[in-house]
């Protein structure tokens, strides 16, 4: 039976992956499959869990390229569910909101944002400069454009498969695909929602999030979002027909 949700998890030597899988098993009632995306079979993540211990299916996805962005895109290509959720391998505190995110998708939203900046959301332990840049970027995009969510940059996000299949992803760095899909969905006038989520600075291992290396790409889609509102940029008539069919 086809699962309702594919959870795409990019990994690189994730020692706590078994703990995450246990939490998914415990906290997620939506029918799902995990797409575990990695650069090579030498990745030690594969040694830290036994698939037989969990009730859900785990599909191993070998990265078609190298790095976190390519790993996620490889997962997108292999997905067969109606919705895809990109979930951080080091996040052990948000599995309980996955059902709510999927429910929001069922209610007609093509993008469901796990938001750190709305009531109920938190961001703890973030380095000062990174904190300022992330908050300023997200808040300004919310107040200066038509983007209806407070957290534009979080890579932890659910997308409809229709959006993934239809929109060409142009980004090629890190988690910048996430803001790209958000602003493109808005220009297509697709429905977007957000659910409060928690975020804590990683204590074990090293993070794959490289804000300053990806800043130029974030800015590209930041201004795309502003242009949708201020320059009244619109989708083509062909896209409008597809939007009607998707909704």
C-alpha cells in the first residue's frame, strides 16, 4: 500500500539516527515511509540502526551527486507519496507535530512550514549573528511582501508532491530549495500554512547548515518573494491552468 507521506532525511554520519526513528515510530500515526538520503555507502549512519526494529519502511537513497542539497533532491525524485516532509536528522524534539503538518496538507495547503517564530515556536542556542540574520530575513519578508508565514528559511518543511513535480527547483545549495519553493508557491497563489515548531542548536556532531555559504542563494529568492508583491509578478496563463487543476 502506498504511504500517505514520505519523510526525506538527508544524513551524514548521524549517530543518533536510531533515536530519531524510535520517536517517529512512537509519535507519528500518519502512514509514512522514510527516504534516508546519503552520499555513499561508507556513511556510518547506515551502521547505527536496524530497519527491523521499526514498524515503518526505510528506503535507502544514494545521493545522485554530493552534499545535502543533492541528497534532498534525490529523495524528492524517489518519492511516490502525495506529500513530502524534509526532516532534519538531528531533530529529536519535533516528531510530534508531523501529524499536524500532514493534516494541514490534507486541508488543502501545498506548503506547510514548521515555524520557529509564531506563538508556540522557539529557537534556542542559535549563534548571535545567525540568529539576527535569520530573524531579520524572515520578518522582513513577512511584513514587506505577501509571504504569509513568519519563518521563511527553515528547511524543515512539508510540500505537496504536485508542487514538487510541477516547479523546477533552480537552487543548488544547501537548504535554499526550501525558500525557493515557498516563494514560488506564493507566486502561483497556492495555499500555505505554518505550524509552531521548536529548534535547538545541535549539541552532537556538526550541522550541515551553512548560512553564510548559502546567503547569496537565500537573497536571490528573498528578492523573488518581494518582487511578487511589489512588482506584481505573476505566473503565466499555462501555470494558472495547472493551479486550477491542482486545487
